[in-house]
C-alpha cells in the first residue's frame, strides 16, 4: 500500500500492540506499517514531519524495523526525481569501497600505490593509504570551495591528477582536514583495484541488489572521464533511502550480504583525529571538528541531538541526509535545500555540525518514540565560529589547477587534453542534470513508477 500524501501509514499493516518487521523492497515500493505498531506515537511523528517539510525538506521518509511509517507531503512529486546528494556522494563512495573490501579486492591499510597504475603519483602520494582517504586524513592541502567550483561549472580536466598534484601538508593518518579530492581519489583507487569502471561496478555490486536500476541515477564525471567522488551523484530520494536501509541492516539486504559487517562496524567507529567522523560519514559523538566552511570548527555537542551514540549520518550540502540509528532500528531519509534557522551565519550556510534543523527535528522525533523512551535534549543552543581562514576556504592556485594551470595542475594536462587523451567539451554528455536536480525528460535518469 502507498500512504496518503502528508500522512503516516494507517494501522492496517499491524495491530497497535504488535512490533512489525518488514521485508526490504525489491524493485517496488517499500512495505508500510502504522507508527504505533513499531513503538512511535503517530501524532507526534506527524508533527516532526510537518516541521521538516516547513523547513524546505522536499522529500521525507521515516523507517522503523525496515517499515515505512512516515512520509512528507511532497513525496508523491519528488520520490522519483533525481537529486544531487552533494557530499552524501562521499558516503556512497565509502559504501562502494566497502563492497570492494568485502570481496577481498581492497585492503584498508594498503598504500594506494598498490592499486594505482605505475607512474601515477609520486612516492609520497602513493604511500597514502585507503584508510587515510576514507577518514579524510590524507594530509592533502585543503581548499574545499576551490576544489569544488570547477566541478560545478563542469570544467575539471582530471580530478585524479589534480588530487595527486596537491601538496601533502600533514603526515597522512595524523590530521583530519575535510577535502573534496580525497573522495575523488578514492573512487579512482577502487576502480583500479577492481579493474572495472567505478560506476559499472557500483551498479552491479551495490545498487542492483537494492533494486536500484541503472536508469534511476546519473553520476557526473570530469572531462577526462573520472567519476566524481565528492558530489554529483543524482539519485531519486526513494533510492537514497534504500542506501540508508542497507546500512541500517548492517550491510545486508533481505539476507543477502552486500557489505561485510566488519566494514560497516569500522565505517561507524570514531577515529582519533576526529571522534565525529568515520569512513566518509558523520558520527553522533563529540568533540567534533567540522568541515571547515569557512574555518576549522570544533564543538563539544554531538550533532544528532537526542539520538543514541551509535547514530550516524550521510551528509550533503543543503542538508541531504540519511540519519541511521541502529540501536533504534530507525532511519530518516530526506532531501531539500537548506532549511536551518539560526543567528549563526555558518549554520545558515549548512556549514556547521550544530544544525538547528537537525536538533529541532530530532527533538520532535525523539518525543515521538514510545519504545524506548528517549531523553529530551532541550532547546537548540547556537554556536558561533566567525574566524575565516581564506586559504582553507578558497586558494586560487588550486582553482586554476583544474584548468591545467599553476603549481597544482595535473601532470601533462592542458585545457583541451591530458597527455594524448583529448578532453570532452564542457557541458557535454550531461542528461539535463545541473546543480540541485535533473530536468525530467523521457530519456533522462529517474525511477519510473511501477
């Protein structure tokens, strides 16, 4: 059954006294249950969803025990519309790396030089480990806006060469610094390790087992053909939620092991360099070092207020999120554009882990959970960090490197070719996917209703 727009499912799936468990979906819609049957107060859940939809959340789904128990008022329109996951893409790259690791094809503590072609990168860069890329501790120089702008304009020549041209400014494995090119480089390393195009491998080993079709999504590449790892996976929210459900179920899908349990455990384990970060996911721990927009931010407040310590999240710009809470068997998946309200300008830019949107929604959600009862985290308290480090925010030398210019340009690349490989022209080969979403066309990406 499909619940009505803007409502929680009715109680027909199970009596209120039962604790329902649902099978994960195939290619069709997920199974539903009443909130009461899984220990959630329906009225309070509706209030939490209404709050989220009032804050520019264009698609909202709430799952407990793998059952869909709540959905947003705009889902009927947006469920199947491909949406840029922004940095949520990084978490998907981590999941694909987890598949490769589970197959014994990618060792987490191996230097990436084991997998890169001979001559690609110098000895210092080749000594960076897979784990360093997963934990954002590669030591590569950070300038996250300069790394990202050329991609948004579809001008990058070779993101792998650009990553390997960045100077190493910290000893790998010792210092957390959030960057874009770590995930770009990781996608390339996985591709080299498995000997298969990264997107083809992701579809065959990760997406297809979850019922995600090849025509559902679009994943942008640079002009040389490298898959972006840091953003630009356009996926319907209904499929984004499937990725969250896989992680909620410890990497299994209806009894089929997709990602090894030990990798999932490592992915959500705090690291010494940043207790709030795992393998390209954010954890509900503290203290937290933020993503440095526009400066390094440290806070002592766990980012997912009111939720247990095992909660973690896939996080993208403008708040594209899967909130995964294993101990509650709970998933909230949503997409949208901004939605924070705070006196802190960094929070308004979705650049702070102390998100007012997260806090006030999760506070309402915690109040809706009847079994078990959760403590009230109290009202939101803003934090302020107005210190700007321009070098971390925008370094022109890194920006022009994307065009084959300056000290951080990829080796052998110009505006039109890299070595003997001609580069495609900008804005070619993109099926109407720009910035936030994809234009609906008969041949473009997007989940087709069953």
